[in-house]
């Protein structure tokens, strides 16, 4: 006896089959995406890393943060404040005034005889040495290490000349 599939049964089987086919299609799509991702992204990653390393190395030097790369630290040149020799007053204005004009950090104030007389009595050479090497809170050369010793000395001379 022939089994007669009813319409209802047919639709049921048909819809179950369609769902399975759709799910399978989605599954295959996902799988192929995953594998496509694997094969190309590995190479892409490699290429983009290579590119960024190349970019880093070929950047104009001004845009490269050399300070963050220990291997190029030695190549870093100190910024030269000025190539021509500065006068005592110029050095003072640029490097010393910030503390000595106001007495900041306990610095002996420019032109203040009381605060300078005892120091001056130690002799110029001692004052030169203190200014060049730093003393107490005062950093060497007032923190501007690119100044030459002579420039610092001339600033000390200027400071002394300002004492009335
Ligand atoms: C960050 C602040 C600061 C700057 C910048 C600075 N000084 Fe001073 N300076 C001081 C302080 C503080 C003292 C006193 C230190 C002490 O006696 O302990 C001092 C002391 C001195 C003395 C007396 C040293 C002694 O033996 O008694 C001289 C000279 C001097 N400074 C020169 C300079 C010159 C020149 C510059 C610029 C190149 C300069 N200072 C920049 C803070 C500064």
C-alpha cells in the first residue's frame, strides 16, 4: 500500500529541510570566513608590522622620539642653545634669572649685598665652581648643561657686578 504524504506532512518535512540547509549554509559561510581570515590576516599582520617598522626607521628624524629608544640615545645630540658665545648678562637672563631674581628655592638674590657678601668672600673661583658644578638646590650651570664653563663664569661675573 502506497504511503500518501499529506500536504501537512510535506510542509513539515520541507520546512525542517530548509532550516537545516540554511543552518548548514550559515555554518559553511562562517567556517570559510574563519579560514580566509587565518590565511590572509597572518600575512597582513606581517606586512603591516613590516610597514610600520619601515615607517619608523624612515621617519624624518625630527618626528622620531629618539628618547624612547635606548639604542639611539647615544646618537642624540644636546640642543645647542646658541653657537655664538653669550655675554654674562645674556646667560644670566636665560639661565640664572629665574631663581636669582626672585630668590626662588633660597637662591641669593641678584644685587642683594647681604645675601652675597659672605659668598663673595669665598673668592671668585669658589663661586665659579659652585655655579658650574651646582650647589645645594642649584643644578649645575643652572640646569642648562649646554652652557660652556666660560659662559657660566661670565654670568657669575655679571651677578657679582650687580651687587651694590
Ligand atoms: C633652580 C634655581 C637656580 C638657578 C636656575 C640658578 N641658581 Fe644659582 N643658586 C641657587 C640656589 C638655591 C643657590 C644657593 C645654594 C646653596 O648655597 O645651597 C645658588 C647659589 C649660587 C651661587 C653662590 C654659590 C656659592 O658658592 O655660594 C652662584 C655664584 C650662583 N648660584 C650662580 C648661578 C648662575 C651663574 C646661574 C645661571 C647659570 C644660576 N646660579 C642659576 C639656585 C639657582
